[in-house]
């Protein structure tokens, strides 16, 4: 393999993990820039993205109580309208992912959406989910403390984890527990007493439905002395978050989660985490950590290239981008509903599962249905113009796949005279399903 081929393979892998796969023109431009320059270009998520920003946000209803005297029928109609807004917002995000010039901004927002999982099914108002989504874009590559503090005060999260019932004398432990277990520390790095004390620190946290702004209700806040993770004082919610995120356990937890999502699954004790802790640093800089992950020698290793399975959103958006399909196709959202991964609707506070969970018979059937349907209208010119013998390689380039294994190559060769059948088969091949 030549140096150019190796660079192209590494960059194609980078685009699969930091985006949704590289189109041939994207890959060629990135190879000309070089690997490190491409990493820096992807990480520049604050740069305006006119293509993504041109996707219009649907009209969204702000939080508001039902009108006084509203009938049952009126309430049901209002609920249906809110559910429709949730579907429209999911379609909006799928379109952004599909057309974004810098897909990493969308991929990072998707990562944080899974990490701080919140669902419109309970939040109800898509307007609050949109607000949270924008928060991930604004703060997602900065300080993890700033991000966590903002998410903790975010109205969607406050509704999702029942903050309105967290009151002095009757603390609700939901948020405190998930903050420690899922957001900052991981199991085994806190005690039940830490959870109980932290819940007291978050009493009185709520938001103004009219403005959507976070508020602290002094009458409902427990301002007594608390001990959390070994620190004692009149701790408030901000103090608890600061203490948690600056602990060694949190550093290893966050670094391991980032590596696991973008490279391959590891535990916080894994030696690979040791090599990345310094990049995260005492200021908890996520952008610097991500750069270290993407530039790590092991990130482009064979283990990394086969270490993850595409989640349904990654798969569907990747197909749309690769084949030049219309991003507004309503079939895409319907398929994601069947596959079990719809934007803004994770199944629980733990977010979506990874890897083997998506290698079920049902998932395989869903991918085949999508592939069979979309090739009818896809731009297959690059495959059709190649000779039958060269079509498998042309399909690999079109789909941003490094190459085909012997079994897949043999299967593709058998249908090389039919470009549509070849691409359909390629879309469900293991080499494409892997991320």
C-alpha cells in the first residue's frame, strides 16, 4: 500500500467516526490537505456551516399550560400537535446531518445527546429539545464543566429528571444519581450518601415555563451543610457538579467514554486512557481531548477500524450522504423508528446502546429494506460508468469503505453486471455496517 493509499484509508476512517463517511470529493480534498490538517478542519465546529444552517427549524410551541377550561378533545389535539413537532424536529436534525459541510458538528451533538440522554417523549415540548441541541453545539467542544453545568440547568433535563419535585425536605434523587452514575463518574465512584447529599444540593432548581430560563427557588432549596465526595460545606448544585467533574474518577470516565464512542470500547482503567488524560487537562477541555483521540496512533489501527458498529442514525445519514438522496424523505424517519433510534427520543436516561445491539435480525432486515428502496433513485453514476470488474471497488469508494473482504468481494462479483443490485448488497455488507 502506498503512502497516499494509507492516508486515504486513515482519513476515510476518520470521516466515518467524526462524521458519516466521506464522499469521494471530500476524501480527495482531505487527502490533499493531509490527515492532521483534516482533523483540525473537522474540529473547527464554530465555523459557520451555510448548508446546515439553511435547513429551516420547524415552528415549535414554547412550554405553556393548557388553556383554562380546555376540553378533553382540545387537550388531545394539543398533545398530537406536540408529538408532530417532535417528529418534525427529528426530521430537521436528520437533514442537518445529511447536508452539513462539517459533519463533525452534528456527530458531536449526537454524542452529547446520547451522553446526556433526554427524550421528547417525556419532555413533550420539542422547543425545549431544540434548545438543548443548540447547547450541545455551543459548548460541546469546550469545558466539560461548563457543559455539565449548562445541561444541569437546561429545561429539558430539568423536566426529564423531575427537578420540579426536588424540594427542601423531600429531595428527588433522580438527577443527583444520574449525574454521578451516567454523566460524570460511573458506577463504583460514589456512595448512596453522596447521592442523598447531592440531591439536597439540587433542591429548588427549576425553570420559568414562560421564559424557559433556569431559576432557583430559595424557599425550596436546602441550604444546610452537606458532604459530597469527601467535601463538606453549604454546597449548592453548582458546587456538586464542580466537585464531581474535577475528580480523578470523572476524568477517566469522560476520557474513556469519548474514546469508546469514537474508537473502540474501553473501561476507565484501560491504559489507553492514561495516554489521553493529559490532553483533557485540569481545564477539562473536550476539544483538545478529541484532537488527541483522532491523532492517537491507535485511532487508525486495525482494532479501531473494526471496533464499532454503525448505529441506525449513522447508517441512515451515511447512506443519504453517499448516494446523494433527498434528506427530507419521510421514509428515513419511519425506518429509524423501526430500528429503534430516533433523534430526540433515546429509550432511557442511559441513552442508546452500542455495537452488538444493532446486529440483530430486525436491524439487518431494516437495512436491507432501506438499501433496496433507495438505490432506485440514487446517483449510481460512478458505479455504472466502471467496468463490471471494477464496480466493487467503485462501490467501496462511493460508500467510503476501505475495501471488501474475500466473501463480500465474491458476492459483489456475482452481481457486478447489475449496479443497483451490487450497491444494495454493498450497503448491507459487514464492511459497510461496521463504522
